[in-house]
C-alpha cells in the first residue's frame, strides 16, 4: 500500500498507511505522552493520555489506536489537548493512593513524570483514600493495588508476550482490580515468575523486592549484556548502582528474546544466596581455608602437572568461548563439555516459533532450561491455535499444552500430522536429533530448531571442547564451573574418587564438598567475552560490574604456564 502524507504540529511527514498517529509522531520525533501503551504489546487506548486533536473530528482521539489517513492534520499540544491530559492525570491521582514521596518508583515512575510535565502540584478532586490490599505472596516482587492505574499493561504482557494468561480483572468501575487466575493470591497462582509484568508496569504497583528504594533513573546506569543461563542467550539490561547489579531487565531491542526473560535470567542472579568466592581456597586439615593467589596456583599447578595426560578438564556452559579456547591451548589431557554436545540445527532463527502452526518437541523440555522459547510455544498454542506434539519417553513440562504426547518409538504418528501442517517446526535436544531429522524428511517445509544444553555449549564445542562428559574417570580434574549451582551425580561420583580436584567457580557451594582448590571466577556480569547461542549467533558478554578478580582466561593461562 502507498504511504500517506499527514501534518503533525505543522510538520508534514510521509508514513506507512497502516500507521497510527502515535507511530507517525514517533517517526517525526514528536513526543506524545502515554501510560497504557507499550511498544511490545498491542495498543488498547485505555488511559487516554495520548489524546490529540485531529481536524474534522468532533472529539479528541487516542493517538495510539487512531489510524492515519491521507491529508490528516493533527495537533498534539493545543490548549484543548493539554487540558484533557491534565484532567486524565487528576482523575488517575484521585482514584487510588499515590503518595510519590513514599513510593519505591519515585524518580522512575511514568505517572509521576507526566504529573511534573503537566504542572500538577495538588489534587483538584476530593480523595477517597480507599483501603486497598498489598499482595506480597510472590517471592521476587509485590503487588500494591494502591498504586495501580489499571492500564492493563501487566495483563496484556502476560497474555501476548508470555502466553501464560495468569492475570485478569475483576469488578467494574472504581472497584476494578487486577487479579491472578480465579482471584487467588499471586504466590499461589499459575505465575511462572518471569517478571515481564514487573518490567512493563509504569508505576510502583509492581515492586521488585531486590531493587526497591535502591535508586531512581538518575542514580543508575544501564549496561546491555547477555544471559548465559541457557543457550538462547537472551539480551539483558543490567541496572547498576555503585558497582552493583540491583536489577536485571530484558532488552526490548535484543534478538532473540525481544525483552522477555525467565526467572533464572531475571531474578536468580540478584537473589543469589550462595557464598561468593573472593579469595582462593585450599583444602588443609581444617577444610578449605583462604590463601594467596600465588600459593593456590602453586599447589594447583604442581598437582595438575604431575597428572600429565591423566588430567581431565571439564567446561561448563557458563564459560566464555575465549576461556574454553585458552584451556585447549594451555592444559594437557582431555577436555570435555559438561552437558551434551550441541546438535546441529537447521532453524536459522527462533522467530520461526512465532510463525508455526504445529510444534513437534522431540526429547526436549523447554520448561527446564529454555523458558523464553517455551513462552513462544505458549503464545502459539494459546493465542494462535497452533498444536503441540511432545515426543518423549519420560515426563515433560510441555505436556499441559500438548495436543498429544507419544513415546519416541511412536514418532510415526507425528509424521502423519506434520505432512498436513503448513508451517511445522520440529524442536529437539541432542538426544532427539536423529528422530527429529527423520521426521523432517517427511515434511520438506518443516523447520528444525535444535536446543543446545548449556549456555555457551556451541561456542565451547566450536573451539574443540566437543566431547560430552559421560562419567569418564581420571586421576585429577580441573572444572571450569562458573556459576553452576548443582553437580550432576555422575560428576560428583567421579570427583569424589579423584586424587585432586581444582575448581574455578564464582561460588563456594556446591564445590566445597569435593574441591581441593577453588579459584575465584568472575560472574557473567563481571566478565567480557563472547558466546554462541543455540541458533549459532555470536553475542558479546559485556562486564557491567568492575572486579579485582583476574579473568577466566588469565587464570587458565597462568596455570598453563606453570604446568608446562
């Protein structure tokens, strides 16, 4: 369709015909205030803050939903428009208990900012001061209904972006309230703690427990980096104050997650309770004790050198590609990957998940490590009517959304359905690669999407660490653990039987039960490097926090020099 010409505040511009006035204003660099609108979700025109004057229209119109047309003339700051917006703000402040000086979002609140912009310095209408509840039953954030403006951003984000449909509304008019499921406490609801509602809330209605009252927008810095908890490699924004990460937001501009994060990526790093390793630990007669870097490296290198080819180095998915490469070049013996070796996939982008009419999940559970991709399946099944078939011999977290679930030996049932689908996507983990590729032969239009186990598994495998750990025995072990929180049973058994174990870890637990030496390692948000996600895209990890600890690469290279 041809573009149309419109005039906004005397400025003539050309925009696509399917644009809204708000879209057009953004293109022209003209700011129109909004509250219920958010670029990641569909506009609904609920808050009326974006009202504008359109010539030949009898009343003011919401810019977020009103479509442009050829020759349209729009005024965004006329006296009538400004007064209407002030009236909307006065109504919002009069309905509930907005006491900005006591709110954790003061200085970062969109409602407060608009009040300043439009000169509100008092309440023009009598205050009802309703006694509204505060729901603190969720682990990471709180819902304070006193500060809610019923913009419904949280509800729409839960539905459109996450596909979870947890949030809704009850009652009407001034008694309208946001609820979870059938009006149960939020902590007992179907909420998956992804925090998307928290990030889109324009006021202090949703309060993050970790970062509340830790600083306004003017007191923080934002650093864009990547999450390494799984192989999706979601883009994140680290919210930093005084060299400390106080909150993690999703990066709306980042591929492939487009702002979405899961509990592991958003909340776990800032709610970590394990003991951080700041100085090297060496095991003595009284257990692990702190020592100098020189002493720790001396003891570790002497033992590892004595092992020679009897040394087995294990690399977790939290390691950067550069660290894995340094290990390959510096250490003797075999190097193996903690986790399965990534399967080669043919799906070039996770975006195919938002186009599919049929999903076939082969031996992979996206609720156990790739939640953001799981959200895409939820959106497809619950919002677009796509079907999901699960092929797995055991329990699978995708089952509640599945049209059918069959064991792997009955994959031929899925093959018949794939043939009839227009846009099928076959998703699989390393153990399901053969079955997935066999199914793909039945449907040439099917896309294959492989999910690697471990954050940077593809990047690590690409530099030569491409043998999986299957319980191999060795005299001594070097474990590049990073932020690993658990030790697999087979690894625990192997480490307990070893002569000597050196672990490079961010945290003392769980390695203090098996390690003879623990060397401190920077966290994902303290280091720089690269990772390769499950699609094969190269992403940069950016340090948001400065640390005095040496990098993974520096420690490996120094140990390697002493071993040789």
